């Protein structure tokens, strides 16, 4: 089953309740000096990149889901933000251009289930950055994946939508089985999704970044600038090439 194939229809409605993209964009932009090209990896429906991209001459959008990418393209076209889009895995990027900023937000990197994929991604990001460029990304912490998601189940209901969320955790990977029921008049449309995320320890990610060539790596708690804690659920990495 292709992740986000049906979920793209309701992704924005759900995610915007929990994520303040404006605050994330503000945090990111204060870390960037150059404003020529911007690359967003795992861009989803473009919620973040459509804000950040306003500050750049050109934005590149990369996502594995064509359905999510189509929604992102519509946002960029409506806002008249110069952009190009590519339906491919983030660890397959190979562009001639170099970028002042590369981002990957809302745990997109956790979807890379093999360390080799993450190592390949970090090497490619390093090669695609300008010399003074910055790579900013976040991950669901190992604590969140193991303890909060784990093998736990969740149920949410609201006026026109209900969903069940069943997790199965084994060997650092959580499989999430999502069933959405969307009201359409007197009937409900069912959307079923299977997602998998891998838990990565922060120290291991730092090691992989340094192996890729990065020297300066700063971690903070969820785009706040505050130090990470034992119970931090989302870890933000600010990584500079220089």
C-alpha cells in the first residue's frame, strides 16, 4: 500500500491542528544567510516550503508521493512562488544546482528505514549545499517512537472525521496502521494507510552527519532553540556545511 495515497486528501486538515508551520519557518529563516535556492525534502503538501519559499529566488520540492506533491504544486502556483517539483525519494536527489538551505521536516527522515539510506542522504545533502549553506531537519526521537508510539493504539473522533491508529513496534521500527472514516453526506469514506518509521538515536545521526563531511551540528527541542531533554519528542538538527 502506498503511504499518503489517500491520506493526502485530509493531511492538511489533520496536521495543521498540531503543527505551527509559521513558527517553524521563522525559526529556520533566522538561521539562513543566502536566499537564492531552497530545497525541501519530503515536502508533503508544501505547508512549510510554501512559507519558507517566499524568501528565496527558487524552491525545489521533493516528495515520494505524487499526490502530496500535486497539492504542494497547487499552493506554490497560487502564491506565484518559483518552483520545480520532483517525485522521488529524498536519498536519490542528484541536481546540478546548489542550495543555500535544505530542509526535511515533520519526521520525514524517520521514514528511511535503513541506516545506509540516511548515510546516503546526508552525503547527497552535503554535496548539494553551498559552502555556507545550512541543512535543517527534524526527527521523531527514539523515545517517542519506542514509548509514545510503541505498540500503542489511539482513536480520534471529530465532527466529520474519525480514525483509528494501531501501532506495532519491533527492532527499532514502528508500523502504524491508520484507518480514516470521512463523512460524505450520510455515508463515510474509508481510507486505509500503513506507515513505518525507524527510531534513530541522536548520537548516531550526529556520527552519520560528520561522516558525510559536516562539522557543525546543533540540536534543539522541536524548533524552540531549547536543549533537548530525555523526554523530547521531536529533535531539530541545525547543520552547517562550513
